[in-house]
C-alpha cells in the first residue's frame, strides 16, 4: 500500500476533478507520468514529484483507498497547502519541458552540420 500524504490534494496532483471516473484517473496518470518520469524530467526533485504522482494514482485508482481519502479530502482541499503543492508540481514540470526543448534546439545545429 502506498503511503498517503496527509495534506496533499491527489486530485490536483493528477489534474482531475474529485468526481471523475477511474478511467479518467488512469488517462491523466499516464499522460503526466510521461512528462514527470525521472528518466524524462532530469531536474532535481523529479523522483519525489514522480513518487507523489504515483501515490496519487495508487489512491485515486483504487475504489477502497479513494473512498477513505474522499472522507478527508474536503479538509485537505481547504488547507491551502494542496494548492501550493499542485502549483509547485506544475512549475517543475514546465521547467523540465522548457529545458528539454532548449537542449533539443541546441543539439539540432550539431546534427544538421554532419
């Protein structure tokens, strides 16, 4: 069983509504995992970000865990920390994408000259 972060809005981590279906949870997780996986996102802290994403998925994709989490979710959502964590994750993902784009552009002239 994945550890549950006590004050993290897993719905915000997965960028989904708390009323969404398990199918949407899976789709969102797959999309975000491709972006935030440490092999793709080389910035510091990417492993922790991915582990948080994994914990969110483990909780929200399991009906029993999700039901237990949903009992605490209104308090978590209103704590303010949930929004901060979500914004932090999104900023880290955007920074990683910007760096990968810059690295790809830097490599392109080298490849063209060969």
